């Protein structure tokens, strides 16, 4: 139970609202950081309260796969080859 002095504090409610807002926009922040395709869909799903898990969950397994690819020894030559191809195409 929250004491009345804390519950009446505007700072307490500001912290609660800020924390909830940060968690609520988490899928959008992850999508922007990972530069995903279809970011508009993530933002649209994030705007619907029921769509929040739908916006968040598909992003999490991809992050785990990306970490595995980055840590594998075969990923480094592939990344170098991709960078070389990009330079040649410019």
C-alpha cells in the first residue's frame, strides 16, 4: 500500500507516468535503433494498446539472431564482403 503522503505527491505520479511512457514506446525505440524495415507498422501497432506486444515481440528474436551472427567467426568476412560491394557500387 502506498502511503498517502507519497500518493499525493506530484513527483510520484510524474515518475509513474514517465516510466509507463518509456516502456510503452520501447518497441518503437528498438525498431529505430535496429533500423528495421516497416518501422511505420511498428509505430502503428504501438499506438494501439493491444498491439503493443505485437510490436515488441517480433523485434526480440531478431536481436538475438543478430547477436549470434555478430559473434560467429563466419560473420566477419561476410560483413567485409558486403562493405566492399557497397563501395564498388557507389
